[in-house]
């Protein structure tokens, strides 16, 4: 479905930096001997509260001492995880599951289909093109193979958008998957790139005018330090680039210089006449909406002035399209689960709105015009449903999905009968479907031949009560005939933030865990978008503690219902989910048998000072505000590590080039946990840090993905008792020992 991209106050606090002292996080003869870490006397003062910050020096990512410490941490992690039978099995299994051809959902432009394919173990998917009506055995043409751009996958192809006539593709490259991207333009007939280069692009949509002569994009001013990944976002502006001209000649379309930390995105309507401009405060779901009448799509008027439609920033206003002067809009204004309204474009005010698809029990998760009809995606208890309506809102029935699961990318046009969409579930690798709106016929375009026996497993959905009585859904994926003996190795995952819905999806790591006898659980906690904006708001800002309570309640449900017990229960999360894991182990150190936090936002008092962190202020609040500080200090993982506490075995991962959640979050948290753990009596639980190089927050070459996943699953297996199936189970002594107490968990 088509979506737009999603400043703290300036009340300052004082930072007092005293002398650096060197300490050693030594273990009291029980756990690992951790690398040397400096502890300074730095203290931050927030509204009369002094907060020690002994590892704040780790925010200087170029510090030679830090680089040496990271190198030593990686070496320790490698030794602790080892390369025994379990690791070998997991790595082989992940490789086999990955070594299968895959494709992306195609985009149709100018009678051609554009999509990416991967033979299996290629670092990145290859951009290809073929005619829409080509025979099944027609060989597609390679437009761009990003694997040839660097020897180790460091140059990443982050996105591509074909022009309406299919004659050009604008594509985005980044170094190591950085959020900073450089745009290039490819001629599809010659497969050659032009001299067009557009720099300093980040968090941008790409939208062509229908004459095929240029595109809209969003960019920031060039940062002062081009090699500094922690550069903060500034004022983002919308530009238009005309092919064959230098970037210095690009036309400024929209900017609000007084709104630092706001995000602007542009999209051109299907008929090419209108440019929609969405303006959001950071990652907020609420947005202002503007429109530009480009006039004749074949000769668009780029200089036309934007016209404000909705500027209250009190709800989401997502344009679906314009038909005969009528604006179709998806909004959660006065409808937290969403509704679809129409209004004359000349009179967009709410008094003229006509609701054609009303709010219901299910969340309206997306909508678009397709084949002169309206296509609507809903989430029904976190499961996807696709429905068709006529343009007046009359129901035309549902599109039969391949099963119970999740709809992925959807591509359609208002005047074309073909809909392309992806589908997946916990037990169904992603398939690609083509649906004909006029005939109702559906064709499978692609299904990967993954060596995974889904018939051995089943997916259940249960509901449990959180601390305040809220009913929370949770998926359980496990072998059929599971014994409820309270000893099943179990991984519990959640996210809980940014209006993001965690729907069923196939994962090679989940499949491997299932093959090792494990149970996989996904708790759809508050903070996400599974039940609309009320659900989201109940887990953000001052309500963030609900997220951690929901997660802890999921763990208790799994234990109370004898799915597992504490020694066999592991938790995991990434990014905002890494924050969830960090807060969970600091609030409930005795509840979990192991923990994995990937690229977590662990320092909630300083996150807004780096890279894109300021964009998250609408979700979290910032420590620059006294009220927000009061709730942030209560759960910020770094601020709540307590010396002498025995935390569960924990592995943290990050990337040295992560410019979204900068790696200092994980560095500081790892150092704090290791220091605290060393002072805990009779605690052998390791705290490990694994840092990847030349990768980022959302990109990693395939070989590195496999290596990282194998290490994480091995760590979890060592502490939760999962083993390779059958004859591949490790013999006694076959694994590298992590800690003397590891066998007690198995």
C-alpha cells in the first residue's frame, strides 16, 4: 500500500565532565573476563537530578580506545559462541534456507515489469526488467547488478523507482547501507547510467512526473562532517530534479526552515496531474497535507504553488487519489482505526467529507485506487484482509488470499486492472500474486522452493491480559503435538512502537529455531498499529511503560500455561524492540533465561542528539522536557542498570556504520551491564557485544546476515537448551562452554 514517510524543546541541561578513570569490568571468578572499559566521572544534570554517565565518551566513535575495546568485545563474543556442532548446524541450515531464488513484487510501468531477484546467496538482489506480456520462458534483462559495485557488498542498492513510461529508473545507492543515499538515473534501453547525480538524500520517496523528464525527492543540507554517522538531521526539503541538469539547478518545491526535525515526502497521483506533499513531525503518524496542481501531465507546471489541504497535524491524512475532481482520502480523524472519505478537491474541508468506507472493528491499514475500483487492506486481529469497493464505497467482496497471514507490498494503478501483491505467514515463504480486477482471476507469479517442511508445524493465536487488564494478542508457532511440560525452548519477540504492526512473516531464523524443537512467540503489544491509533498512543510517551508490562505479561502467560519456564525463555527485539529488551531485563532480571537486543535505543536520555534520533521525539518525548524526563529516566535501560544485579545471559548487536540508532547505544549498555554483572555474586551469565563492520541499521549483505543470525541462535540455544534435530545433536563436550551454569538451562 502507498504510504508517506513518517525538535525537542531547547531547554538545556548541564553536562559536567571530570577526569577519566580506568576500571576493569572483571568477573568474580564466574563469568567471562571482560575487556577493559573506561569509566569517567561524567555527570549529566536534568532539572535538579544528577545522572552519572561514565561511558559517555563512547559517543566519540573515532576514539582509538573505543575501537580497540570493540575489537576485544568481538573477539570475546567469538570465543564464547564458538564453532561447535550447534553453531555448525545452524549456519548450514540458515545457508540452505537462504540459498533459494527469490523475487520482489513487481512494479508495472510502460508495459514493463521492474523487480529484483536473488539467486539465493547473492549479497543483494539484482534489478531486472521484462515485458508485461512476455512468455514464461522469456529471459528478463538485467538493468543493474549491485553485487558488481563492490567486492564485499559495501555499496548497497537501497531502492529504485521506474518512470511512468518505463524508459528510466532512478535508483539510490549508499555506503554500507547508510541512511544517506546518492541518487543515479538509468536508461532502461541501454542499461547505462546517465551523469545525473543527486546527493544528501535521506528518508525520501521518489516520484516521477508523467512526462518522464524528472522526479521529486527529499533531501537535507550537506552535513558539516560528511564522514560522521552521528550527524543530526536538520531541515528536510522537497526538490524536483530534471534529467540532464546538475543538482545545483534542482527546483525547491517545499521547505519549512523553522521546522527542524520534520519530514517531507512527495507523491504524484496516478493520472500525473497532482503532487501530494505530506509533512510530518518526525515519525509521527499525524501529518499536514498539501497539493500541487501540475496541470497537463505531459507538460507539468513544476512552478505551481503548493496549496494547503489539512494543516492541523491532528490526524493522518493519506491521499489515495483524485477522480473527476473528487479527492479520496484515508484518515484516522475521528476514527482511530481509520476510514475512507471523499470530498470535492475544491472544497476539502471536513464539513464536505463523505465517508464511503466507515471505521469498523478492523484497522484500515492501507488503500489505493486499482482498476477503477478501491482496494482496501485491513488488519483483523493482526491478520491481513484485502477487499474491493466501487468508487462510491459499495462492497465488491474480498480478494482470496493464499492463507492466513500478511499482505506485503501491493502495486496497482487506478486505470489498470492488474494488482500485484506479496503474501507471507510464519510457515509460508513469501509468494507473489497477480489479481485481475475485471475478471477476479488470480495467478501465482512466484513461490520460492524453500527446503522447509511447514506441515510439521502450526500457528496458534492466543489472547492474554496485561497488568492493567488490557487484552493482548500473541502468535505461537511450534511443532504439532507440542508438550506443555514447561520446558520448551522459546523465543518471545515484540516491537511495541511507532504505529508499526508486527504481522505474520516467514523468517529463516524462525524456521531454523522450529527445526531445533523451539517455540516462537510474537506478542502484539501496545505501541504498534495493530488496533489503530488508540493502541499506538497507549504505548508511547508517558504510556511507554504499558509496552514493557505487556511484554512481561506475555512471558508470564507462556510460563503459566507451561509452554516454557524462565530457564528456557529467551526474548529478542531489534531497534525500538531492542529498547524493549533492554528495559525488560533491567525491570525483570529474573524473568528470562536469555536476551538478544539488536541495535537497541538504550540511552533514552540522549538519543535525540545523534543522527535521526530527533525524528523520534513525537514517539518518546525527550529529556529536554521536564515531564518527559520524568518518564524516560524511569525506564531508560542504560540509566537503570544496577551494580550487583545478575542479569540474564545477554547478547547485544550493532553495526559500526549504523547511522540511525548509532552504535554508542549498544556500546554504553554493554559496558554498563558487564560492569554491573561483575559485581554480582555467583553470577556466571555472560553479556556479549557483537559489532558488524561496513553494515548499517537496515542493510547487511547476505553472508553477514547468515553469520549474525547463526551467532544469535547459537547463543540462545546454548542458554535455552535447543539442539539440532536427530543425529545432528551435539555430543557431550561438543560445544564451547559459555558459562558453568549453561547446562542448567538446558
